[in-house]
């Protein structure tokens, strides 16, 4: 009997919730940022599975990616050297996670669609290659059916129980994302544009204050919001993460990664 008990798998460990700035494919060439992501994954228990909410998948109704683990990555970028299209990340599928999300989120008004042809996009696999390079954790991606902050926040609240099942919920975007600022000639660590720095500073303080209302109303409350996010899809995954943390009873958080990458803020947070 004792041997049987010892052979049983341990209970899932409650996972934090993350919002990370995911970078472009050339992130793989940045020794600082890749090390930061790799180190981050060692700060908490290895998850049972991972739910990625990427800025690069907007689809309504809410959709879930392939669960077979056999579908190729989605190379949703253009004009890069071939080596970035040769990257693979053969993580196992997560059909049980897809079932759990459907049960938590789906209603008559909010259907959940399965797209078994949809592979992970670069907002999902680029950071995961650095955090879990063995690709041994099942991964599922979920679309954003809207960019409305409050609607995404409510979806995040519904997903909160997944944390106690060992699911790592990751909102993957970019703390500032204005590609007109992206200028490799100025260097990776050059001085960021003033609007990028202003928004980054506001975001750090707003999360430290746990100012949910201000974050959800960021277009009206944050300095340089419209410049930092001419379109809001790269800030939107934060709302899902924020909702999951809020519903779990704690918005305690820490800024794990900060600094800038070719003018864009790579600040990333972990919610306890």
C-alpha cells in the first residue's frame, strides 16, 4: 500500500500568472533577455501545462489552438532571415486544458471554438523556447475575441481556477509597442523614446499600486498611451492575466524584467 501511494503523482502546484513582453524572433539573439527569461522560469514550480494568450491571435468567437501536439508553428512574420523560420517547438498538446477552458468560459453567448489547424504563433513560442527549451510542458494558445479591457478581464477571472490545476497562465504582449520607434541602428540598449519611457514608468507604478481601474482605462489614464500603443493588442493580454490574478484573491506582483529593447519596453510581471 505504501509503495502504491508513493507511486502516485504529486498534486499540482498552484501557479503564478505572468504578463511578459515576448519580443520578435530576433529575441533569440539577445543574450541578456534570453537569460532573463530562462532564469524567470526557475523561480516557480514547473507547471503541469501552459496557457498562452498572445497579442498575435485575435479571433472571435474565442478560439483554442491545436491540441494534438503535431501542428507546425505559425510563423506570423515577414522579411526575416531564414533561420527564424527554421525554429521548431514541439511541445505536447493540452487537450485536457482545452476541455477545462471550455467548461469555465463557454456559455450560450460566449462560444468556444476549437481550431485544430492552428499552431503556436511567435508571441507564444518565442518566449517559451527560452523558458522551457526542452518543450516538455503541454501548451495551448487561446485567442483574444475582443480588445475590450473589461471583457478580457472577465475572461481572465473565469480562467482563475486553472491555476490550482497547475496551469501557468501567460499573457504575452509588449509593454510598449510602437514599431515606428524600432531602430536597430541606435542599438539594443539605447535611450528609449520619451513616450516609451513615460508609459513604462506609469505602468510600473500602476501595477505596484494594484490600480485595476486605471489599468483597464489606460487609454485615458496613462501618459503617452496612444503613442505607446497605436493599436492596443500588445497591452491587451495583460487584462486576461490581471483578471485571473484578481479572481484568485491577490494582485501582489513584481516586475521581473525591465529595460528596453530597441526603444520598446520589455517590462514583464509575475502575479503571486
